[in-house]
C-alpha cells in the first residue's frame, strides 16, 4: 500500500558457528527488477557472496552475530561500496543498504522456500470505495517523484532516483517503475524498470483536497489518509498529517 512512495535493492546471510546457516541462494525484487544473492561461508562468522540485478554485480563480504549481519557490497565497475545490515527471520532476510546516507530496504527469500504472501498476493481483489467517493480530475494522470543526493564534498558520490505512478480515472493506481542513477568520481551506472502496471488491491479517492487510499490488507479493507494535496503549475504536493511533504511533477 505504501510501496509506490519511494525505495531500492540489496543483500545478505549467516553461519553454523553462530547457530545459524544462511549460505545459499536468495531472490528478491526492487522496483520490479529481479535481484539475486548467493552467499557462502568464508569461515566461522564470516560470509562472502555476490548480488546481481539486471545492470550491475556486487561483491559481498560480511560477518554475523546470531541472526544479525553487517558488511559491505562493492561494485567494482563503478568503484562504489555500500554499507549493509541484515536480519534473518525464518527463510527471509531483511536487508538494508546505506549509500551516502540514503537507506533502502529489500526482503530476500531463500530459494526453495515459499515466500510469505504479500498484501497484494493475499488479496488482489479491488476494494469498494465509500459511497459518493470522487476522483479529482486534476489528480488523474501520470506523475513523477524525484530523489537526489550528493556528498557535497567534491562531488565524491551521488544518487538519483525517479519513480512514476498514475492516478487513474477509475480509482486504480498504476506503477510505472522508474530509473536509478548512482556513482562517484571513479565511475557511474544506472538501472531502470517498467513497473507492475495497475497495483492490485488498491484504489484511491479524494475529498476536499484530502487524498485517501483504500486497500485489501490481510483480508480486511483498510483506508489510509495520505494527507492534503495541492496542485499548481504541473506540480503535486502531498502533505501528510505529520508534516512530511512529498512532491510530484506532472509527467
């Protein structure tokens, strides 16, 4: 339900000597792009491996304490290293990647296991909207959200991520994926994906400049108020109740 308001990909795993064996092959996704991770033991409490997506390859070195993992992933072609942390929960591995202060989370599942059902998988049927719910024509269309970050010191590193979504006239939402660019003064690279199209189990509606999402979640229909919205000169600003602001541009 929150997945279309930005993210990224990553890695990880653990050892028999510390009570757990995390060696093996893992799969995950980031913005619709398949991400694979292979980990093997490099000695008690230490691990090495490889992460690959459709564009790049990352060498992994890590160590663990119990179910918690820390290490780095290095893309040699770009000359970039990422700080990584992970936590094993059954057959899934929650992994966070930190690049220049930007934190990104990916859920990996060990191959041969059955992944926990996502909210969309549990129920992809479109929810019913409240009686009289309307769809502001000004919101209908395709929008882009952009995130940019640079180190600010000699342009040592940068990160840029564009994501695209559409508010459809029938109340559905469409995910059009996006593109990610990152690099340093020693190299750069980028990846992109086409998105998943109409997001299953989720609809939107508007009411007096407030934006709402309605979703089938764990067998129940839940409504979330995203916040107040304001549109001017092709820009959409959504302000959540806690004051967080997200800006989209008409695409």
